[in-house]
C-alpha cells in the first residue's frame, strides 16, 4: 500500500496484491477494505482448522469493529471462524503469561541498607560454587529469591541483576551500614518479605530508588569503620596489669590519639596488606580521619572504639593499622616503626583479630549533590534509619563482640603473639648494610649508603633486588636484568 495526495488534497491509497489496482479515497476506504480483512480472517481460520481434531466446534466469529457498516457487519458474521489480528495477539499474550513463573513487574535499580553480625561467616562476598564457606550474600540472595524480588537464575549469576556491594568485609567482620545495589521487582511490602526469609542477625534496614547506572562501589566517596577492642590491649607490657582490671588512663588515650592522627593523609600502605608492591599506585590510600573515643564498660570489661574514615581500604588494612598501634602502645615496637612502614622497606606489621571490626557507614556525597534533590531520587543519607541501625548494634553487634571476647579471648591470645614479631629487623638490617657498603659504594654511585636489598649492580638507584640475591651475590636484577656478575664480599654489587 502506498499513499499519495489526490487532486483535492485527499489521501489516496493503492492496494497491491490483487488483479489490477484499486484506488480508494476518503471515508470509502474502510468499507472497501473490510471484505479483504474478512477474507484474510477466514483463510487463517481455515488453515488452523487443518491441525485441529475432527469434531471440534469452529472458532467463534470476531467482534465487529466499531464504525463498520451494517451490511459489512452481517457479512463478517457470516464467515465461519472469522477472527481479527488483534484477537489472535491477545490470545497469544494470554498463553505466554499463563506459562510464566514470576510476576510481570518492571525491574528497578535500588540500593539496600544492610546490617549484619559477621560471626560464623566467611566475609560478605559470595563464593559461587563453594558451599563450604558460607557468606552473608548467600543468605541475602536466597532471601531475595524466596521473597519474589528476583528470578532464581539471577541468584546463580548475580551479574544479571547488576549486583554490587559497597565494601567486601572480611571473615568475622560485621556491618551496621553496608549498602548493595541491584535490580529487583518492587513487590508489595518488599522489606518485610525479604527480612522474613533472613536470620535475625541479618537485616535490611532501608531501600532507596537510584539511577539506572548506579554502582554502590564506584559511587561511594568514603567508608567509615570502627574497631571495638578491650582496653587491656593498650596496657604496657612492663608497667601495667595485663588483665580485665586494667582501665585506660587519660594520658594513654591522648598518646593513642596522637599516633592515630599520624595515619591521616595519603600514605603508602603496602605493608598493611598482602601482594602489594611498594611502588604500586593502588597501595597509596587517603585517610580522612582516625581517632579513639572515650572508653566504656560492658559486663565488667572496659572497651574502647577506634573510628577511621577513608576513601577506600585494602584487604586487612584497618586490622593491621590497629595492630601496629597496639604494638607501639604496649612497648613492643618503637614509634619510628610507624613512619618506616610507609617507606619502601618491608616492615613486619601484626594483624589484629577481625572480631571487633565493623563497617559503620558508607558515604555518597557527590551522588547526593547531583541527584539527591532532583525531585526524582532521595539522598542516600539514611537519616530515617539511624535509630534502627543503632538498635541493631546494641542488640546483635556489641553483645556478639563482648561475649565472644569473654568466651574465646581472641584479643588476649593475639596479644601473646606480639613478642614473636621483630619490629626492628628492617632498621637493623639497613644500618648493617649501610655500614658494610658505605665506603665501597656502587659502580657509578660513589659512596652512597643504601638499605638492605635496595639496589642492583646496574647503577640505577631505583631498582630493587631480593634479599636472597644480595646475600648470594648472584643473579640479575629482578627489575632490569642487569648485574649478572656480582663483586666480591664487602665491595658491593657491580654490574
């Protein structure tokens, strides 16, 4: 069919497919086209009747469209089994909807505010295909499927629902303000339905609609953690009692906060995680604030809370930051170890237990500035959920930390391992190495003193070699390949 303009400005339609050409103008088009449509409907009914069993009743005639002339309506009803295309589509859609398992609701991008006690779980992130290590996301995904928020195949492949968590908490770590983003069906009473399928120590506290491209990990500006520990961890190994009767003094608390303030700013934290080199850019992290609050007593045991806010954290970073602080306060490590830990040399940094670490809050300042007041989205500040989050901490997180510490004495057992660490090894090795090679110098480098294992024999001061290469005086530089031949003992390496 093609359309053209007639001599009086009216549209003219040409119907092709029949002998000759029929030109119909104006209102007469509907009356002229109706026999063709009725014939087409009868032909479709006849073709469908071939596949039907004998003796079945013919299909009912289609309802007459509005505006059809009376004589054409009678003709349409006289065709046995005549149906319109619209009726066929409705039947097909009905059959498809009857076979579907899930409600045909639109999926929407949302964020969920979570709180959980991490005891007994191997962290937050789900390990697909491994049922041996239970995680928080295992229980969450199961609850989402049973509540009718996501189809079952989305629980197998979480990428189908664009799932992303804001922070990956370690084994035994709890959270009072974890945020995850995903696409769900917004069923009625969604929070109540999800929580009904979750254990009591995991709760969804709030829900917000967000933009379609929102990613909770990438859009997060900062994260706030707190570490709750018994104050006898700050008791000096030589001067104070080492049991539950210890009480934190104002002088010790002031010294703790002075050392914690040294963490603020941008530093190289390669010694505070694993598998990070000193020159990897990702090892540099920015700490906005870190301090220790006033102590408080729970069940006869005094506790203190250390809060830290940073842009992002690496694996075990906060636990090692607390571990080095405790080693310095107790007198096992000098205060200079804190400064040396940010250098390129390897420093032995102990890792505190994960029991007392809690993700308290995540921050979305930039997102709130752009979308929080646009009239379509709510700001992600979670003001309405603060009271519920505080109640969850009092009911599940704090009692778990206190009771576990009393029963299993995790902090006390970890403190007993601190004497095994050698916090002065790096400094002593650097001093001995500098004295050994300071006079001989380096080929092309003069009398430069340098630390243990820092340089190769190629006169490029930026290169590093392993300790075994330096001790054996053999092997090329691991960075540039130079230095295949090493000088004799006492003369320093030469390439």
